[in-house]
């Protein structure tokens, strides 16, 4: 009995140490984003998986901007892409953003340093549903940085984002 207790204690400590070492807790709700590739912190098999609550725990940023997809300005809210990558210890020059339908676009990670690119979880305060371009929507601050108001940056605004692969 003593041996079993010692084993269970060691197993528990091992699991705690693994979670502590990775520095990223496991998602408790439905996973809305996975980040893979050149990252140091993971919480699943070689990926960092986030549920909405985990993304909500990061510093939140909002931008009110016009886009080609809506007839009037909208307020987009969520964590900055650079904050998510920094949290994970990501390194690389490219982020491949992948949507639910497997559409993907390559985004230079320099964009995340140069602009306040938001991984929007909300539009006008409402959580993004799949029907409304969710679970996540990459948004640039178009009105605040006019040089981003062109087709190159519009194409990088992938909606229904579910995965980022850092290369």
C-alpha cells in the first residue's frame, strides 16, 4: 500500500512538473486555436492548444476599423498575435494561418511586430461564431495604419482561423 501511494505521489508530481515545465495549461473547453511549428511551449502533442477562455486570459486589445467584409466600421477584440507567439516562445519568419476549410495564407511574422494584428475572438462585443467568421479572425488596424489598406493585407485577414504554424 505504501509503495502504491508513493507511486501515485510521484506520478502526480511528474504530471505537475510537466505542466509547469511547459508553462501552458491544458485547455478545459473546446479548442479554438492550435499553434504548431517552431514553438517552445506546448500543452498537447507538439502543439499549443487554446480554448476561448485561455485566449481571453491574455491581454485584450480592440480596434475599430472599416474592412472590405462589413458595410460599416466594426470593433474587433482579442489578443495580439505577437503576444500569443511570445507566450509560446515562437521563433520564425513565417506564420501559416489555416482556416476551418483548410484555406491558408502565409503571413510574415514581422507583421505582428510592426502592426497590432489582433486574433479577434469578438466583433462588437459578440463572440465570433463559425457563421460569423469565427472562431478567430485575423484583423489588421486598417484605419489606423493606412498602408495596410490594400489587397496584400486584406488577404492576410483569414477568418475561421483554427491553426497557426510558425516556420
